[in-house]
C-alpha cells in the first residue's frame, strides 16, 4: 500500500533457478507467485531472481509464468529497450552523495558491466 513500493516473488525455495530442470523451474516460479498472490489477494508480476542467477532459459520461463519485470545480477543502468525480465541494478549506498547517485543512475560507474556475461 506504500506509494512507489511493489511486492515481487523471489522463488519458493530460494535456489539458483539456472540449476533446475525445466519442470522444477516452472514449478518454482509458479509456486512463488501463487503464494504471494494468495497472501496479498492481488496479482504479482514482478520478481528478483534468487542469487541474481538467470540465463535465457530462466528468463523465458519467468515470462511463461506470467512475470512482467524481473531483476537480475547484472550491474548498470536500464536504458530504453532493456528487456524488462533482465533488469540491471545499480548499488546505492547511504554515503552516496547526490551527485554520485546521479552518476550511478546514468551508468557512469558501470565498471561491473565489463566483467559480466549478459544474456540481454
């Protein structure tokens, strides 16, 4: 009920989804979504991949399970056209000055990206 806040799934058993077979992956995604929907009484279409573990197969399974947005382990800004099921993240910490936060949000401190394999 908080403005700007959303509740999303994070896996029923909090296991790296990339390690599961197709049937277990589908069940893990469906169960995590249904549990939250039962508690909240409303649809849940967002998630964060446990441990940030995602590849193209897991991304496609999340889409098939009805998720519209999902956060992954990839660092950097989410520029226009970014796959909403492979969203990047930027670390913001309490000691970030406003100018530093602005730079991070626009990708100026995106050196982690250079070290990652990104299926997006």
